[in-house]
C-alpha cells in the first residue's frame, strides 16, 4: 500500500503537500521530517531564527558557524 500512497503524494501540488504535512506532522518521525526538510532546506531556513540555525550548524560540526571564524 505504501507505493500507492507515495504515488498519490507525488501527484499533489506543493500547496497540497504542505497542507497535508501540516495536518499530519505530529505522526511523523524526526528522521522522516529531516529527510523531507533536507530537500527544501533553504526554503525552510527562512522560518527559523538565525540563532537557531547557527546553533544547529554548530552542533553538526560545521566550521565557521560557531563564532570562531570562518567566512
């Protein structure tokens, strides 16, 4: 059944996908959300505070985002 659901989801418009995800977000695992957001990281980042983004990137070990230098 999963392939049928995935096929139906792929056929939804961007707005319909967003509405569906917003309604069902509580049922999704962190890894599922991360996999989805990874595809749209730049679009999602505009809704996250700069401090949160810096903290997230620092925790991932990205150099230059932890206040110790970089570009």
